[in-house]
C-alpha cells in the first residue's frame, strides 16, 4: 500500500516536473585552458586550444521526456564605467558578450530511458581570446552552460547546469619574451654609478622574478654614499573609462591603484662607501587574488579593446635607499656640486632589451628623490603555465545499485552506442 502510494507520488512529480529526476555532471579534460602568446603577433600565430569533456546525464526514472540537450560555451565581460550626470558621476556596470557557442544534441524519439549517458563535447578556443580576469572593477568570466529541454503539449520545461571555465595565458614555445630582460644603468647625481636589471618583463602570479642591483663607487669622489635599504613593490592600476550623459566614451579615465610590497631589506650604514654593492634578489610575486590579478591589458591587441573597457597595467618598482657620507677634507677642485632640484624627477632612461627590436613601450623611469632612487618597469603579468592536455576520465562508475553498471554514449545524431567511447581527433 505504501509502495503504491509512493510510486503514485513520484509519477505525479514526474508529470509536473519531468526533468526533476535528471542529474547532470560536467567533466572537462583540464581545470584551466591555457592560451599561448603574449604579443598580438604571438597570439595570432599560436595554435587553437581545445576545450574537451563529457556531460554525464543520470536518468533516475524510466522514460523521461527529453527533446534536446544543449552545451554552451559562454564568455561575458563586466566593465565598471563612470558616467557623468548633473554635477556628479555614477558608477555603472557595462556587460558585453565575448563568445557564445552551442553544441545541440537531440534524442530523436523525445525520451530517454533509465540509465547513465555520457555526451562528449568539444569547443575550439581561439588563441586571441582574452583571458579570465576578476577584480572589484572588472570581470571577464567564461562558463559552460548545459540546458535540457522537453516539450509536453503546450508546456516547455528547461533545467540548467553551470561550470566555470578558467582561461589563462602563458608564453609561446618560441616566445621572444623568455629572455627579454629589462636593464638600465646610470649615475646618481654624478656620484654613484649603478645598474639595475629584471630577469624578464613577463611574470607569473605566484612565481619569481630576478632583480639585480649593482653599484660602482668612484674612489676619486670625496662625496660617497652607501646603500641603506632595498624595496621591491608591485603596482597595479585599474583604469575605468568615463562616459558622457549619452553613454559615449569621453577619453578620460579614473584610476584605482593597488600597491603591494614584495620584498624589503635594510643594510648596515657603516659599510665601506667605496666597496661595490651587489645584490641578486629572487622576488616572489603574490598569488592570484581579488586585489592582484593575473591579467595585463597593456599588450592586448588594440582591436580587442573596446572604448568602454577597463584597462589594467602592472609596474614593478625597485627603490634603492641611500645614506650620504660627506668626507671632512674637501678642496675647491674636488668638491661635487649637487643639483638644486634634488627632489625632482631628473631623467627617463630607455631600457636595453634582447630578442626584439620593438622598444617603444620598454622604458624604465628613474626618479631621484633626495636620498633614494626609484626604478619603474612596466611588466606583463600572467597566470597560465604551459601544461599538457590530458583526456577526460571515463572510468567513473555509479554507486547507485538501481542504476546500470555500464555507460551509454549519446551521439549528436540521436543514435546510441553502448560500451564504446568516442574517438577524439
């Protein structure tokens, strides 16, 4: 009596909610999709990447009405823009689709019997697609969206299942940026010759970057300095565009900076001022977070950037603190005349680069402020690392004793293939 009543309730539930007895699970080949290429030329020349996987559909009750199964790959971008109003600005969100592709499978007869079905899918990801990014003022998210459709007379039922897909970017195999270091040399107020170099202008969040500092004191100068401290910071600037009342970009931006100290060390001020100073630092970058994101738009192709897009730039700042030592005996012919504008930025030095002739955006800015020097180097931050794509795992078995032990593969033409996995090209 109780079993009959329970079956009647389930039958009524299936009649009202025909898709309520279906369970979905998305299995992808990799947790992240890694696109190769940094510069526009490398992105265009890179090979496409495949997003592969299977959709596991569990039918718990017999003969569930089902007409179509849709697997969608969707990318959406959310930009924060400031729009001018009468006397004030309003922060608005601008949403835009980046990509929208769909695979559609039909069951043919409009029903699926009780069992476990695995539906393979494959999307070809263009290497020029911008990578995922999340920040308080800017988001670009990709996801897989699965929808099941069924029609009963005039009723149309749909259930959905979502899975976030993380798209990262890494260096190409033959990238010129592998050994593309940044280097500058100069003399602090004509007193302290020095060189500062970075091991690369492409950095991974959670990875390391080499920072080398070296000084060459001149023993003939009676005015000498010693290194007091070293500090390395990462500066991220998020620039939100400004729109007029009609929603058109004005060309102006509102900048939100985020600065993080990566490494700091003090040194003995009593060191020999004429002894060369040399320091090779291995600086670790922070891991990916909401404050520091693995995305830099300063090398993204201009045609992919809309006028209402948020722009993100990263700068590595190396600060050298100095302690002045004035010798007591100075003659007129050996005295070093210091500049009056001691606290003003004095020069911009072009960095040396190897492997490429494009140096239009490679500058290290030297700022001499009193007893310290600050070097600013624009860098490109990525999160992706080169990985080998592995096929999806098909060895899962259901622990439900009421379900069959073998899997059924559902093909796009509506035909069933039992105990045979599809071949991937």
